[in-house]
C-alpha cells in the first residue's frame, strides 16, 4: 500500500511545492520508488514544474479536479501523466480544482430550501400527529445531509484507493487553506509535511495543528506530523558556516511548543535534515526543473534534498 504525504502550511511561499517536486524526483530517480504526485493547489505550480512542455496543455481536460467530481465516472488511472517510468503526476489546471464546491453547494441548497423550511413548518404545526410526521421527515433529511457530508470528506481517498497499489509514495501538493480540498487530502494521508521557513510560517502552524488534531481524532487516527526547516539561512565567516541566530530561535520555539503538547509530542517528528536557502532553488523554479536534474550533485541544496529524502525513507519504513 502506498504511503500518503500532504505538503502543507497555512502560508504562501514556504517552498512546499519545491519540496514535493524535488523529493518525489529523488525517490523515483535515485531510490527507484514508484511515486505519484497529485497537484491540488489552485496555482498548479507543481504541474508546471513537472510538465512544462506540450503535455501540460494536452492533459488540461483531465485534471485533479475530477477526483472530486461524483457526477463523472473517469477513473483516477486515466488522469495520470507518466513523466518517467517511476514518476507520475495527476496535474491540476488553474480554476478547475474546485469541482468539490459543486458537491457542497447541493448540500447547502438542501439545507436552505428543504431542511430549514421544514423545521419552521414543524414548529408552527399544532397537531401532534402532523408534528411527529414532520419531525420524522426532517430527521431523514438531516441523515441524508450527514451521509453526503461524510462522503465528500473521503471522496479523494475513495477515488485514489483504486490505484494506491501501483505506488510506493503518493504526494499531495496543497494550497495554504482549510478548504475542502486540503481536508480531503489530510484525511487520506499518513503524514503531514509542514515546512517552517520563518517566524510567520511558525505562527501559521498553530491553527493548522489545531485543525489537524481535530481531523486526526475524528477521521484519521493514523495522521502524523513531519515538521522540517526550509529556506534556512546559512551564514559564513572565517570560522565556518552556521545557522543564523534568528532561525535558531525559531527552531527552539517549535521544539518547545511541540514538547509542551503531550498529544502533539507523540505524533510529531522534527526532521533532522533541513533545506538551506539558496538562489539555486529560485533558478530551478524559474526553469521548472528538479534540482537533481538541473544541478546534479554540484549544488549543496541538491544534497540537502537527498539527505531529507533518505531521512523520510527511514521514518516511513515502518508503514
């Protein structure tokens, strides 16, 4: 069975897409793992980075938004684009990743147009027999809504389950939000990979952690947190290279916050390997290419990603 990982943070520009692109490529190229990337971010940067040629245009009509569309019967396998033998992607398409909103709109319309008027009528009725009948009908509608709500919470996991046996790792690249699409990915995932790139990203994890713990308790008891430091500033002087004092404060604060929360401490790992800040990543992003393909081992950041990937393999080996 595949290991599911969601790259997420409630903040833009923390290089989570870069992490997905580079780690997925290293897993497939260097470690010969079968890897699938699913681009669920409305910016679709992951798709652009991995499919920046005529194929990105060609696959536009079949995209990751279909994974949330109950009205079509397109199997997940037909949405896959093969980049290499081991590296595949279900690409996104800008503004087409929100078909799930249509599913929810039906439920909201049902509440506004059926349930609420029924509730008002039930309260207005004086006849006990009619009142009982109205109550029964109302609860039937609530039950229908509840079942539909549970279905859309797990629709992504349901659609992907038919192909999970074909892969060792499945990555979700997610937008920085608490919308329905990330929630579906979190419910499906084994690990949530959370990049910490600055104090703002650290602040953004508070609400994220609260939401994740809620989802873990209600929907996914197997969910675990993998925190890692990204865009780490390395200072060089005559004595050598070291992490800046400000970033060390961020690292210490995260460690203290996790250790202070008994539950979070049990389900979290702070990764030992970090990704340093480098203009090489900006260059790779501009050229829409993975670091290992663009620079090989000539860039220190490529080595950072390789070390991170090896640690990830160790952590997930028990799954």
